[in-house]
C-alpha cells in the first residue's frame, strides 16, 4: 500500500460501492469521510462563496473534515449544471486555506466517461489494467443498481413496518455484505437473498395508502441530511413514497430517457432546462397520471434549474389537479418549520381524499 490517503464526499449509502471500487482498483488507503453533521455544514458555509448552492458547501465541508483526518488525495465526481465547476473552485479554496493535497475529478462532463475515469484511477495505481478496470467498474454499477432497486422497495413500505427499524437494520446488514462482494455471481446471490428477506419483513400496509412522490434537485433528493430526513418523516406518517432520482438513473438510465421525457412534458417543455429541471416536470406528470396524492419538490437554496422548473410545476399541478409543496433548504432551515408544513400538507391530502 502506498502513502496516498484518498477521500471523497458523502452521498447517502453510495460510499459503499465507491469505496469498494477504489479498494479494488488502487492500492491506496481509503478514508471514510465522516457523515454530514452540523459541523460539516458550518465548515462548508464558512469557507464557501455566500450564494453558491448548498451541495457545494456540504462537499467542501466533507473535504475539510477528510483533510483534517489525514487525507492527501481528494476525489470528486464532476459534471452536471454548476457542479461541473465545483472542482476548480473547491480546490482553490482548500489550497488558500493552506492544505496540501492532490485533487482529481472523475468525469469532465455530465456524461459517463469510462476513459477519463480510467485515466484518473491510473494516476493512483499506475499498474492498473484496463480489463480489470472494466470488470470492477461494471461490478460496482451492478451493485449500485441492486441497491437502488431495494431502496425503492424500502421507500414504498418502510412507513408500514410492523417492527420498528426492521428495514433499517436489514439494510445495514446488506450494505456490509455488499462491501465484501467477490464476483457478479456472489453479488447476484446476495441480492436475491436480501430481496427475499426484505419482502419477508412484516408490514401492516392498507390496500390504498396515501402516496407521495418526491422530485427535485438530485443531491438534495438523495442525501438524507440535505433534506432533513424528509423520507423518514413521511414514513412515520404511514405514507408510501416514490423517488426517481438515484445513481442508476443519473449515470445510466437518464441518457436514454431524454426524448421520452420531452414527449411526456411537451406541452410545458420543448427542450431540457438544465440539470434535472425538465426531468422533474415529466416525473410530476407521470406521478399525477399514476394517481399519486401529492408531490414534494425539494431543492437547495440557489438551484437555478429547479427555480426554472417551479413555475412550470405550478401549471402541471393546476392542470392535473395534484397538490405540490416546495421545500428549499439552506443552513438556516428549521426542522420544526419543515415538520409543520409537511404535517399540514399531509392533513390537506387526507381531507381531499375524504371528499
């Protein structure tokens, strides 16, 4: 093992496959960045430009904590809206703060860049062969795909679990086992086993539960700390939750869906409006047609593509008779304010149902 200590920002449970990939393809020590806390946010906010969006500040706070833990190599995914410019700005801020490190961006655009990722990893491991890289990359994406499928099932059913924390405890066990994946066959068997175990968990789900769809900016949608555990709050209200945005969608599915999504929302969008803005309009229409009771749109403060989508979503809400509530998150957001608005939204949906 060389003297490189690698760290990358937190994003929900995706640290498991990312760490797995880096362990397989480099001989570096991987530092697990601490989970996002109030301290992470304070560090990010203090050292970031005031009007940059919150994911930038979360990532910067993650990097500072990792550097304090001894990291000397930082990795960032890159691509997508202003996220494509994060790397250069974050790198300069951290250098101005006096930290010494190497900084690598895995992709240079919002497209999956197999060659550029390989070139980056080869800098960390000059002996890395291309075939081994392709095999491990494919295995990692398969792991992510399985995680996302099980997450979707959990989201729809966790609010009705008969035993508190049964889904959460089984998920932790599954992630621990996934981190020890040896091959595609081994991963497939583990997925099949845990898929069965999740479906064996006892739930007390009514025939027609209240269903709410979550749409919005990708980071805030996927990282529980960034949205103040909105999905857990909904689960405690016995709500079935759906969310499209995950890594499988962003990295693989999205590239094949643009024309389909534009066709769905053609009345409202004639072209993509940046990041996931157009996607969220199409999702809102899809969920309305599927009979969902309400929509929650979430974004960090200052997210331009989602600000552009909100006006269109108001029109969708009016045309399809589906209520929508908007949450914008920053470092001043109050958890009690979120809970109060969410409970009022839920009560309104129940009232609409009763009528």
